[in-house]
């Protein structure tokens, strides 16, 4: 088990806040925000290799959790910045970790690197098929880590669809808060299938990886392992007013995790019940 503080990049984001809540009573954390964070002593611009190295060398963490990234539509709107942060920033974090002799690096990736065309849960041995700038930059960053990790133990966590407190963009939350005046939009009922994993379970997986004593490079899926169609999701939330839901055309889009590896390697499995509480 890793002993000592954990440095968290991108701690002001949704997963970062959940991780801080989880670690508040145990693992000491240095929660670093981006370059525009409110606290100048907690700012870390991962695209600046020199300041990144200086910060990490000063703190000397036992492990780094690298959450900082450009996500969503912002990636599509500005692919160059997405690549500079998501790929270049990851390379800078790895180089600083190596120079400062940090033992572990946990990199948060995405299920989107697999694509959505299989009709079964995907394992870490399956081929990748990213679509969109975000998934492509995350996979490229994974490849940087795999080829250059050296003596730093690296865990890549491919996270599936996160829901729960502080996750307003999740379809689960959008359904729970939908109304006739502000309906939730569904892409069909049966063809669109996702794996929903609670934000607190994801935070536990991240912390477990940071505290692991494994060596080398590995990739682990973080999901529930439960394929849930839009119809399943609606059925699990019976109090959602049907007039608050707009159902669009059917599509064929499937994304679900095989979580055998993370269960075996980290002893991790989801604790939060599924289906979710309605409110």
C-alpha cells in the first residue's frame, strides 16, 4: 500500500471533489486546481512542465491522481487546447513524477476509448475505437504513459457513465430532475445502453489504485458491470413524470464494462445500490 500524501490534479472538478470527500478522514491529499483556481498556492498548470516539476518535487507525494483535463464539447470546439492539456499535460505530469521519484500515477481515462458498437461488456483486452476529440486525446495520453512510464507504476482507469451527487450532466440526474417544462431527452428506449456507476464508487476505485502497491502499467475498467437501456432506466425511476421525457429515434449504441480485472486486482466492486434512489 502507498504510504504518504496523494497529489490530485484537477481537484476542482466533479470527481476531484468526490475524491476529497472520500479521503477527508484518511489519506492526506494535496488538492491542486487548474491555473485559474481561487487559491494561488493550489494552482497547477499541467501544460507548464517546469512549474509542474517544481510543484511535485516540493510536495514529494507518494502518488499522483491525474484528473485534470479538457472534457466534453470544449474538446470539439478547441481540439488544439484539448490535445495540449489532455496529452501534453499528461506527459508533463509523468516526466515530473519520474524526476521526483514518485512511486505511482493514477490516470483517469474514459470508456469512450472503446467506442459503442459492441453488444457485450468490454474488457481491457478489447480493441479501442475512440470517436471524438475527448476520447482520442485520452487514448493518446494512455499510449504516452504505456510507452514511457519507466519506474513509475501507472494505473489507467477507464471510467464509464458516472452518476450521483454533483453530476448534473448524468442522464440519471437529468431524468430525476426533469419536468414537463424542462424535459429529459432519451435516444430511443432499447438500443441505447450504458453502464452507470456512482461517483462515490468511482472515488473509491481511484483511491484504491493510488494506495495499491502493484508495479508496472495496467488498465482497469471502472463501472457497475450492469448494462442498462433507457427503458430499464425509466422503469427504475417510476416517479419521473412521463410528460417530462421526450423519446427520440432508436439508435444502436452500447457501452458496458467487464469489471473482472479491477475486482481481482484491487478488490473493488460497486457498493452503491442500483437502480438508484428516485430522488
